[in-house]
C-alpha cells in the first residue's frame, strides 16, 4: 500500500520534505487531478513552511515530496473545511 494511503487509513501523521523543508501533516485525501498530477490534501501541523501558514488544508504535489514516511502519532480528523468530494482531486486513491 502507498505510504500516504497507509497513513490516511491509520489516521497517522505523515512526515516528508517539500522544497527542502521538513513538514508534518495530517493527511486527508490522496489522488490525481485532471492533468494526472498526484496530489495530497493535508493540514500542516509542524515543521517549516515558506509561507508560514499552518492549520488548514493545503495541496501538496506528491512528486515534490521526498523522504515520505508515516509517523507514530495518530490524529483525529478535525478540519472543518475538509470536503471528502474534493473537486481538485478528480481520481481519489484514498481519503478520510
């Protein structure tokens, strides 16, 4: 199973590097868009951010994610803005 889907299924935080910065996210949805790009919708809760933004659902391009691994930390999905029928991710591989 894909490590992203495994983290979603187990409700575990996901760790990775993105643009050279460490990220810790709570993953909600993984799939592809109409152009075939693999995406992750997740809430960043720790690590670094070039925008300084935390606490809301962001889209991540999976091909730009490195050192992807699941954390031992579990989370309770609580993003009030999460839409399980995400219109940006047209082919959903896994979701909360």
